[in-house]
């Protein structure tokens, strides 16, 4: 369904709800974009790894290819909101790391979700996001929040990050925090995607790895014919992680961060009072067998995860 409101009414709704501007749109590929968004007021402080919401009105147009929407009465004047982890630009145009306070915009790494045919609840926000261009207006959430962020102190620790797809976003911010802060301990950033074209930040991170001897980067593409089909959990279980990086898993000083596909994370469930791990085996089960524990808001641990769906 296309919302047909008068243009002057749309302008009033935008003025009422929108408080930020798109300063840049980077199309990695047609269904994978990086958005840089600057709030009207000073960018609020946040801890790398946290999230905020992006909002667009139902009155904004969708790109073609999505299933038709059926709006409830009055919904055409309401705002759509969805939470997104905040990424980080990591480096300035000159290739140097941003310093604390230099970046005045939020960066988001977003995959387009479309559903064709007929469905009662088609994707609503990303088909509108992918109609935006530089200079367009939208809404940002009033606060930044989330428990998924680096735990201090850093000294003496090593940090290993594993992600799939756009799950890399919060890890970009965390890696930036460590490197820009002068952290000298081991850092490894492992990213798994289907194709190399989906690896938006690869060139940046590989360059940083050359400049920082303590920083190692591993990119996996599971559907490329010229490389083996390996997932993040395979690297750990088969001992390839240690061979590629020279760093080992030590539960006494290693913090592991996981974000993305639930199959990679492997979050256990409690059934009839007993913990049940998913099949196939995820990283959590592999690490727990090596003495690692899950971090929760009420219990300190060294496995930290953010499930995207």
C-alpha cells in the first residue's frame, strides 16, 4: 500500500518527528549499505557496541520488490522504529584512526530485507531506508543503550571478535576503541560472510592490521569457489585460529565477543531445568568446554554475545 498524503502534510510530519540528517550513504552492494547519520544536537556519548534506533514515517516510500503493506487506520502518520547496533567509521579519510570526540556522526551497517509475494508482516523499515540519499532527514532514538560493550580494565587481556554479516558493526566500534586508545595486547577480528563483496570494512581492517602488529584480521567467505568453506566455529574447533594468528584461547585473560547468526553463537537454552546446547555446535559450547563462561548482567564472564535475530 502506498501512503498518499498531501506533500505539505508530509513536510509537517517530517518537521515534527525527524531530528537527524543522512550525511553519507555508501552502497557496498545493492542490498548492503553503510549510513552515516548526524543528529541535530551534539552526538550523545556511548560505549562502542551499544545500539540506538532509527525511525522513518510510514509516509516515506519503499523501494520496489517488497510485499504490499496493509496499514491500520491512522498508521500512515506514525513513525517506524528499529534498533541498530552502532558501527564506527574507524578511520578518517586520510586513513588515520579517529581520535576520541572527532567523529560527530553515527554509522550504521544495514542489510536490505525484502519479502516478495504475500505476507501479513512484510519488512517495513529497511525498504524505506534504502530509498534514502545524502541530505535526507530521519529520526534517531533519544538514547543509546545496550549491555554489549567492552568490559574494563583492558590491561593484560586479549580480545577476540567473531561476527557474521552486518554483525560486524559493533565490533568495528570496539576495535576502534582498543586501537585508538593505544591497547597493545592481542586483538583478533574474524568476520564470516557468504561472498567477499559483502565484506565492506575488509580493506580498512587489513590496512590497520599491517600498522598494528598486535591486531590480526580473518575474513571468511563461505560461498566463494576459490576458498574453503569455513565458519568461525570451524576456526576454533579445528585449531586454525591459533595457526592463523599465533594467539591462543586462555580463559584467564581472553574475552570473546560474538555477534550475528545464532548458529555461529550457539546460545544454549534451558529445557526442564537443564541446559541444552543447539545443533550444530556453536562457539559458546566450544568455549565452555575450554573453561569459558557466559557473561550476563548478573554474572561476570568472558563470552559476550549479541544475537541479531
